[in-house]
C-alpha cells in the first residue's frame, strides 16, 4: 500500500518541468516533490508515474518513495503567481508526490558511470514501460548520497493516451530506446532480461495496477467500468513482458 500524506505548505515550484511540479511540506514534516493532477496530461501522467515507479521498485531499481498527496486548494491563497494559483485549484483532491532528495544533482554518465548490470537493468525497464524521457538531454536520474535515483516517469506508458489496439501495441519494439542515455553502458541486456522478466508476475502487475486511485480513472470513457480500465492496464503489462520480448531484441540491435 502507498502512504497518503496531506500537503500543508507550498515551498517552491520546480520550473525545470513543463507541468510545474513543486516542493511541498507535508503533515509528516517531510518534503516531497508534488506532481499535480491538474497539470499537463492530467491524471494519466500520474498513473504512469505511479505504475512505472512501482514496477521499477518491484525490480529493485532505485526510485524515491511514491506517496499519494491530498491537496487543499486553499494552499494557493498566498501564492503571488496566478499560474500556480490556477494549478493548485485545478488539482484539488488526490495527487502524487515523491520523496524529496536533499542535495541531489543531475546524473552525468561521464562523471558518474554506472555498472553495466545496473545500466542494463534500467535500459530493460525503460524499454518495458516505453519511457521516452531518459536521454542525454534529460536523463531524469538524480544522484543523492552517492546513489542514483530514477525520477519522472510521467512520459512512460504512452499507449494509454489512445486505447485503440492497445493489446497489439503491447508488442512494440520501442525504437526510441536508441536515444537512451545508458544504452552504451548496457552490455548485460541478455542477463538483465533473464533476471527481470521473471519478476513481473501477473500477481505483481495486478497489485501495482490496483494502487491507481479511482479518482484518476474517472474521466476515461473507453471502458464500461473502472474494473475494465484497470484490467486493460494489467493486460497490456502482462503481454508486454511475455516472451518473445521484442523490445529487448531492439535494444540489443541498436546498441550493436
């Protein structure tokens, strides 16, 4: 189960992201990076962040703690920026947040090379969740206390922006992996595939999909019920990890 916190104080926006995430202080006294359901792609970005992040955690990849975050629109009353005020008002209710990493700095593969095993595992994972947003231009990896952390998975699982033929698209080779920042270091992809593919069992996938809050599924009209909506996510993820995994073949091909 995910913990649920309440945002008590808006600290500062993070303007590096187009959706204006923010650092907030919660009722447990800790700082979090809050992702707003009223921003950009809306709840779908939060679903991708949650599902991809927890899939990474199931694979023992380093991801900051993910929590659900209640947001009261009154939090924006003291903010002078009208864009931030509007964003907070549009995001009243349940949002998503990640534990803030103090002193973190952006990952640079030249200054902080990763072991081939870890690099290969991250490339495998990003290929699986179709993450287009881990490139040399924007690695979405932070280094904190001597450890890399994977962040910002809202651009993953982009299939859910159009549910047509989603089962067929679960077999995508994901050619965008050629842009991955860690692909040159991912020399252990066959071993990563053998180790990781067996860990994403149907039970693990069902459990993670079950974490999606009902309020984030309300606006989708493709399905007759939220149960059908969740079942579609689970079906996509199960089929994508089933052999043969052409996304692994594609990663090895473009790396070669």
